[in-house]
C-alpha cells in the first residue's frame, strides 16, 4: 500500500511540475507582451454579455484632449465597435503600438461624447508591480515544489513527509491560479477552461493537507491513528464534493470554499499550538514555532484577503489597480516564508537562526508598511484637503512634502523599531548593552584568563548560561585547545571545524546531532556531552577561524531564544577580534624577546668581525658586508700571523638569523685557535669540519674559504670548503679560479681537504665573495652572475680597493633595483703591493 501511495505522489509531482511550468511560461509571456505593446491604461469592467463597459479607473494621460471620461462613465464604442470584451482586445492587442490614435464613444450623465485615446507603453510603477507579482509568484511556486520534492526524496515512505509534499504541491497550484493580474488575451497561448476548473478543484485540498500535516508533525497524534479513516473522510470529503461540482458543472463556490479553508487553517493552528506546548524537547518546540512563524503571516493574510473580497466586493473593486497589485504582492511576499520555514523545520537544522531572520524580516515589513500607509495618508490629506482648501493647483508643494517624507522614512522606521524592542524586549536590550559595554572595555585587554572568566559571568547573568569553553586554534598548528592549554579533540580538517569556518553562523549542538548533516567522532561527541554543550559559536576574523566558543546549557533548563542567538552571532566577531588581539600581543611579546636576543647576537657578531682591517706590509686588504637580516650568516676575517704572513677567510653559514650567526662565531674561534697552534690550512680545515659536524644540526653547514698569503715568499696557500671559487686576477688580466679543497664544512665527519698553492706577484688581485653578490636578481629573475663579476673586477683591477669594492656594490645594486637584498652580501679583496 505504501508503494502505491508513493507512486501516486510521484505522479502528482510530475503533473504539478508540468502544469506549473506551462502556467508560469504563460504568465511571463503576458508580462513581456504587455511591456512591449501600446494600450489604454484606464481600466474598465469588461464582459461579452453587454456592449457597455463601465470605467473603473481613469488615467487622463490616455486622452489627447477633452472630453475625458471619469470613473463610473460608460464606454459604448471602441474604434466603431461595441465595447464588448472581445472587441476591446481585438483593438488593444499585443500588436498595438504605442502612439496610435483610437476613437472611443462614452456616456457621461446621459450625454454621449466622442474622444480620442492615444496608446502608451505601460507606466513604470505599474510595470514594477506586474513584474514583482510574476517573480514573487514564481519564487513561491518554485520554493514549494522544491521543498515537496526534497521531502519526498529524503523520506519517501514517511507519512508526515507525504503530507508535506502534497500540501506544498496543492498550495503551489493555488498560487498559480490565484489573483491573475493580467488579462488572458495578452498570453502567448491559452489553456482550456476545463484545465482551470480541474486544477482549481485540486487546489481546494491544500487546507486539508495543512490540517493533516499538523496531525502528523512533529509527532503523530495518537487519537489520529485510532480514528484515521473517519478523520481522513472529514478532511477530504468536502473538497471532493466542491471539486466535483466545480469540474462537472464549471461552477465556482468561493464563499463555501473560503469557509472550509478558514475552518481547516484555524484547526491546523490550534493543533500546531498544542504540539508546541506538548513538545518533549527543544528541537520539536523550535520546529513547531518555526512553522507557526513562517506560515501564519502568509496564510492569515490570504484568508483575510479572501474574506474581504467576499464580504466587501464593491469596496475592493473601488481600489485602484496599483493598490490591488500592492496588496497581492504583499500577500505573495508573506507566502514566500512558507517553503523556507517548512524546509528548515523538517531538516531540523538552523531552526533558531531562520526563526530570528523571519521575525526580523516580519517586523521590518510591518513597520515599513505602517509607515508607508501613514505617509501616503498624510500626502493624500495634504494634497486633497489642505491644498484644495487654499485653491492651490500646483503639485510642487505635494512633491516637496513627499521628498521630505522619503528623506525621514528610514531614520523614522529605525527609531520605531528601537522603541518597540525596548518596550517588548527589555531583557534583550539590557543583554545587548551589557555585552557591548563589556567588549568595548576589553578590546585591548592583555590577560586572556580574566577576559574569559568575566565573559562567562556576563553570559551567566544575561543568558543563564552555566559555562563557556573557548576552544582556540593553537599557533602554527592544526589542532585546538581550551584557552590554548587543555587539548581539545578537534582539527582544522574536521567536518565540524570546516562548517563553522565556512558558514560563520552559530550551531546548536542538538540540531547538529538531529539533522545528521555533520558527522562527529565518538571522542568529539563525548567531549561535547561532558560539557553539556548547547551552542557552538564560531570566532572568525578576516584571517579565518581562530577558534569557537562552546556555550553550555542554561542553568534554568530553558531553551535559547532566536533573539539570544542573534545577539551571540553579533558577539562572535567582536570576541574573535579580542582573541586575535591576544594572539597579536603574544606574538609581539615573542617578537620583542627575539629582538632582544637578536640585538645581543648582533653585538657579538659585530665584535667578531674586524672592526678595522689591520695594515699589512706589502698587502692591501678591503672588505664589505651587507646583512639581509639583523643577524647574518656571512663571515670574513683577517688574521695576521707575523710580519709577512696573513690569513684571510670568508664563509657563508646556511640559513639566516641567530643560529647561523652563533655558528659563525664558533667558526671564527676555531680558525683562530688552529692558526695560533701553527697547523697547516689543510689540517685546520679538517679539525674545524669535525667540530662543526659534531656540534651542529644536520641542516646547518658552512661554505668556507681560507687563504694564507706570504708576501715574502710571494705565494699563497688556500683551502676551499665548498665555497664560491674566489678568483685571482693577474696584473696582465689573466684569471685563475681557486677551487682546491673539499666538501662544505659539517657535511661529512672525516672529510680530507686538499690544499692549493699558487704564486702571487705585485699587482695581482684576489677577490673573495659570498653567493649574495653573484645571485642578486633583477626584476626579470636574472642573476648578476659570476662572469659579469669577474669581468667587472678584471676591468677595474687597478682601482684603489676601496673604490673597487664601492663600484661593485653600486653595480650589483643597479642590477637588483635596490639595496634590499634577499641574501647576505660580502666581499673580501686583497692585492699584493710592491716591496719597494
């Protein structure tokens, strides 16, 4: 039986979607045709049973010149034809252009007059209203169909969901054929009257499905199961009778249907209120409250509209076309809340958030409508009574007053809403001010523990929340911890964390479990249950999610309200800002400590570098070092051994900052120690390498070059430990690269180093450098390069060494585009002088 019912519901879905699609295409074709044609925008009561049509509303702009009819006059001829409905639309049709002149004949006070109508395009205000009507109608129908299909797909064998689907489909059909604003003559195609009556008969059942839905949602009524057949007969028999009469005899019974609909809707709301008060848990209460708030404005307004047209048809007919369109658009705007509220109520997710939005939107619409009617009424009194009293025919005063009223409209509605909130929700206003003042006074607080404790006290005072748990992301890690101390079972890759970051809205823990939208691990569930978690409040800034606030259940056992959830949402961003300030403060303190350490290391490093290069007989030496950080890994040294022997060294420690600088200090100390012992460069390199290997991490190593220049013997010995090969430029311009040596220092424990030896002569220039010189890049990512460096030194080898170093520095700076280098920049130059 369930499968048969499901098949019937699916067939109904296809029929409803098909009819709605065809009908909405037809409605859009009306609006498109109406917007492009020329017409008379005075309105008539037309029919095909009489050659006379009464003017319901007259727009003087339709007429070229007097005589001009007034409301109540009778049209007798249109372009020489009797003024029947069919003749009217044969003259004013979709092919009629704007600007065409058409003669009409009308009767005023028993006298017959002839005048000329000039067709016009649809006025802007009317076009806006017509398009609004069609768009709102389409959105409601689409929303209802989607909600019905969603429920059917999610739980096809659920009786409440089937009732929801059928309610949505029948109401969608009702919205389709309710209040057509544009004549069928403007449609691109027509539908038979039988189709209208058939689907009109089906729409009678929407109120019956509404009542049945309240019998089954959120929980089934026991007495319904006990008397299900009898109750279903009572629900659907009247609709079957009225529908059969309508289809077979094509006779409408609007009053009887209005009475039946009013009865079912009223009984449905009585059941809904009863379900709310009998609900066993917070989720069921939120579900019923959301359905109540989302459906009541639209359904009640629709019933009032139906009763008004039944009881006072003449008064309703006296309204202008624009007024009737506005009323219909307001009704459709309120009906738009129904699919939204039903979707979230059955999804059991974000119930309070949607409730808050519906309440806020409803208040906004109500206040604005009341103000709009008051302002329009004031304008009417001013224009019709006061100006006429003083015989002022100009519209300028009315226009000026209208502009003034428009200028004060928004400030007035904000003041009214604020006053209403203070009057009806004083506790909410008090809580908002309490949290606002607290956060304003704590925006620059430095003690996080005190802040969280005081925030907990404020929430306990204003919301009766027992406890809060700030779950914050740990710096430079993917995990989270409570106040950055107690580890929490959450990671940035977790589904719950991603949802909090993506949506940025509070999540109620019970809705999270009930909806099944987010999967939690067992450890996470136990963590939340242990803390009696009620709300998860994301703390997000422009840089992303910094954590979330877990708020426990209320001490008084009550549920949180939609207004309280809104306040907490507003609290979220401000609290996140405070958390970010804590992080920035911690970073600042860490940075300050680091700066202090760097200053100490820099002072040590500068003390290690030669403050002034010692003068050496027959040897010129010049050096330059530029640091890319306050403490660098580059190094050079000049060590006099005796009157004629000098050791020069240059090195580059991998990395930047304090670690490489301290390693450089150890390197210098090791070099000076081995040289004081009188060992060879080869043995010195071996011992230094062993010390570096044994006492530094594997990621730290050193490229190093050291040379011993003997001006007496006119020779130099050197060892190159993986450094950029320095070059010796002879006086005649010949270039020799100095590459003898071995691996970088610190790579291999027992590395044996080769010692190179070359003769030197007066005028020969030895140029040593670190890779920051030759690897300096320009904006095209081109390096300065070793070849360019060799050529530059060779060309200018006879310059004073101070000028040579300065020249190279400026050439590299021009190539790079600035003196802000990505790597340390060191040069050490020596030239043998003549002994004369």
